[in-house]
């Protein structure tokens, strides 16, 4: 896997619903990487996930309630 080829890898992107996080997630998707996307904005996260899936990669969405449960468990 080269620096530009992320196929076979997974990128975790926080703040993926908008701005730099969204742009980063889609850049990783264009390079073939599966994504784990994290954000509190469920609607924006769904939009980013849909756009990434349209690029042919698998996406796991982690929304606010999951983040809060993780923090509580830690």
C-alpha cells in the first residue's frame, strides 16, 4: 500500500460531518480506504457517509449517542 493507495486500510475521521473532517473523509474514500466516521451531527454524518459509499468504500458511522456511551464506559 503506497501513501496514496489506502485500499485495504481503514481511516478513522472525527468531525466528519462538515468542513475539514468531511473533506478528509472523502479524500480517504477516493484513495480506496474504508472509513469509520465520527460526529455529533447525525444528518451531516449521514450525508458524508452516503457520498463516501458512492465512491465505493465501506463506511461505519459513529454518532453522538455512541460517542456518549463510549465516554461513559471509559
